[in-house]
């Protein structure tokens, strides 16, 4: 066939136009308009494309030039805040590793949910715009403000009463940004390691032989280990090996480093291996979990935590052609086959040791360590730096406050254990009590932000439901110490140690009532009938809040606004007018009805009342004459916790110790006065007889 010059020319033009058109279509296919969040992070950008849908790492372009990346912290490095759930923030990062902006996607931090909270949170994060992701973020003080922007540290203004949340935000932002910067090899960033499998001669190995090489970890878990963990005092981690001779494992887990050709080629059939070669990404890592046995009829992998460098390994499910069928034919039946993809952003290093934790329950955790053999890998360098846990850093920063709080708790314990001595002088005891209430308000409440809340209970409830770590409770040392102290005190003394002495808002009500008495403001006496009805209200409120939180933590946190703690203590009454008016009304009510909120509305008080209804110790002095005929203590009990029969209702008693003061006083206790008079009459009778 003969072609003239014009035919060849047209043929070439058709090919060129077709090629150009296909490229244009391809470009149009990947270009995506900016969402409002991306437009906020990159105001001058033109479009984006979805490079990694699973991890939400989105490249953003400005007229064909890469402007930077947007990503979500909850997908990269989730950090649980005060609310007990990860704070999810979308971050913009330039190709030079500079922050361009922040958009809050989701959070459960109570202080930032209502009113001006969201604006405060956005203003706080805006301080980091144009800051390098390589810089460590610190809350500034007067001595460090001048260092802002110098070296590798950036000091910014904090948010009053939000130390836990801001530290959690700082960590989730910096760790996520650095992980993305290393994964995308932005300017000044290099991967932590470029360890790769070493090319070795293939050898056919069984599953057990692969375990012997160290490329697969075989972990058998026995019922005896879990039982031992439940009884162990070290938070569920067995401290000593458990004898399991001739015992059948409850669970068997095989963790295989599937990225090594020796492992994949031996585990899969020849055809399945070829499919695998065509599917996997060479810049990512893969782990295979094989499981025998189920934990509470559920899969094992969600209960298995994998960490490197104190950081949870990011992993996503990866599926191709049902590998479990192929594996079952070659290696027996399995209850679970999970192939997991570890993306580049995780900065996984095969030669770092892997900490395996099986979370049987929230309290019971079994731990093992796995390290892949070095002879199967080659590496240029591996820089591994263990980081101090966030809660450890926060405790170190507040060691002076911790010391003062512990001193205050020890003094209170001494007072309670020796209460009959301290009440011998009523005037001195009342001065001690007022001084401690002021300490609770000023230091524990306003300075150290140690106001316990029903929100803490809701957070604990959701952590238990999710089987998650209780680390969020360690983020605030004041809250952690107080909760530990109060929970133990409930067993020994009942709710009174907290409600009567350590609750800042309760103390604020009581001081308000004392001032009202000084100014001779007449108080209202609630009738016994209404008192019995009203004191049940706080239990109903507790049930409603906890029940609603089971479905939604946000709803639970919203209903928890019945607590005035956040308004009056955490935010110093600087809040929206409706919340301030509500808190002020409760304080005004305290001038007319003693501790009105504590007695009738407080869900936290109801929670403590249920837990501390039957304390081991009850040193509140009672006499046979109490109630019959003496009613002195009952009349003077402002909380109305003493019955006409003289008994004390420990669910309602706040242990102000006023009844102990009366019972121990020869001038205040009617029974004591009668006893003294009888003694004097007997002495006089004896004198007359002697004369």
C-alpha cells in the first residue's frame, strides 16, 4: 500500500490530536474543585486531586504547581483530648513544611462546644499559621515570649482552663504534620528510615519455619494469662510468666511481615503471589494477621494494638481476590485473615521493635514484643527516638501544683482521721473549715482547674464502650489525682469527702451561704415532703445524661451543661450571658437554701452518692439519745441528712462534721448537757450525804 506525504501528515496529526485529547481528559478526570475547607487552607489554590483517599492526604495545586498538602490529624496521628475522643483537625502544609491554616473537623472538648468556644479554638490555632512544622509548640509565659520564632521552638498564647485540650492539639498537629512531611519528602524532611527487604535466594518454608526465622511472630494467649492479668496489681499486665503446660491456647495470633518476598511467596500460592505482585505499592508496608479463636465472638485484629516509638502504627485494610481462601488451602483453617496496609505516612521501620498489645478488656492487656531479624534487611540508617508520653510531659510541667495538691489532700485526710480531736474547739474547727474551703475554691478550682465533672464520667463511659486506653484521664494531673483520691475515699468515707470539702463549686456555694448569714439574709427551710421529692431529682438527671451519652457523647455533653462548673470555675464566669445568669441564680439560691444545687440538681453528686452509699468507716458520732429525745443535730444539719430517728443518710451527707462538733461539745449537745447536769446532781448528793 502506498502513502503520499499528505496522508502521512494527516495520520500523524490524528495521532497527535488523539494523544493530546486523552491527556486533557486525564487531567480533567483528576482535577477536583476545592471544597470550602481546602479553600480556607489554600485561598489562592485552583484545584486538587485525591491522591490518598484512605488517609485524606490531598495535594492542592495553584495553576498546575503544587501548593501543598491538606490532611486530617485523626487519620494520621490521633490524640485523645479532655473529651476522651481524638480531636480531628484538617491542616494545610506547604511544600516547604509551613502551616497554612487549620479547620476543625470534629471534636468533643466540652469547653469548645458552646458559645465562644469554637472562636477561641480557631484563634488559638491561627497563631501557628506560617510556622514550620519542624518547630515544637509550647504555651508561652513571660520568660519565653521573646524566644518566639527562634530555633526549633514556637511559643504561643494558651487558652485559660484548657491546658489538656491545647496540649493534645499541639501534639496531634505537630506529629501529623511531620509524618506527612516525611512521607512526601518535603523540603528539609527525610524518611526516618529507608530499610528495605534484602534480596536473598528463595527457600520454600513452612509456616512454622517462617516463625523460626523471625519474619512471622506466633503469639499464643491462654486463659490462665488473662485470669492472672485480672488479678495482677499492675493494671492488667501480667508481671510473671504463667504456667501453661499442656494447656490449649485460647487464641493464636500470627503476625507476618508480608512485604518481604520470602514471606509472601511462601504463604501464597504461585498464582495468588503474582496477583499480589501486581496489586501492592512498593512504597508501602504490609502486615498479615492470621488468627485462630475469637474474642467474645469478634475479630481479633481490632483488639490488637501495634506500636512503634510509642506511636500507634497506622494501618488500613487491604483486600485482593480473597487471600484467606488461598491461605486456608495451604496452611489450614483460620478464624481471621486480615491483610493490613501501612501507608508511607506511618514512617514504619521494619527493624524497629513492635509492641503488641492484646486488649482483652479495658483493664486487662497482654503485651509482647516482636523484632524482625536484621539479616533479612538492608538499611542506610535508622534514627529511632523514643518520645516521652504526652501525659508524662504534662505532669512534669505541673510538678509544683501536684505537690501542693497532694499536701492539701494529706492534710484533709489527717483532719478526717482525727476529726474528734479537731472538733473539740468549735471556733478553731470552723476557721479550719473555712480556710480549706477557700483553698478548694482558689487553688483547686480557679488556679489548678481541678473541678471534677459528670463529663469525666461520660468520657470514661465511652472509653469503656470502645475498649480504648484510659490515657486521656492522665492528661490533667489535677483531675487524675483528685479522681483517684475521691474514688478511694468513697469506699472509706462516702461522698462527703469530695462534696463537702473538695468540690470548688460546692465550696463556693457554702462560702456564699456564710456571707449571707453574716449579712443576716433570712434562709428558707424546705419542708420534709418537698425535700424528699427534690433530692430524687439529681438521680433522674444522672440517668438522663448517662443514658443520652450512650447514644451520643455530644448530646451527653450538652445535657451536662446543667452543671455550672464550666461557667463558674473553668471559665471564671466569662461566658455567654445565659450560662452566667444560670450559675449566678444557683449561687443566689445558695444564700436562701443551703447548697441548693448540690442537694437537688447535681448529677455528679448523685453518682458519688450511689458509689459511696455504704462506706467502710462512719465516725460521725451518734448517741442513744440522738433522735429520742434529742433533735439538736437534726435541726442544725443544713443539708437535712439526719432523720428524726437520729440516723445519718450517707447518700446525702456531705460530712461538714457539724454534727460531730455538736456531739463533742459540752455546751452545744443537749444530751451532753443533760449528762453533765446529772453528774453534778450526783456529786452534790454525795457531798450532802458525806456531811
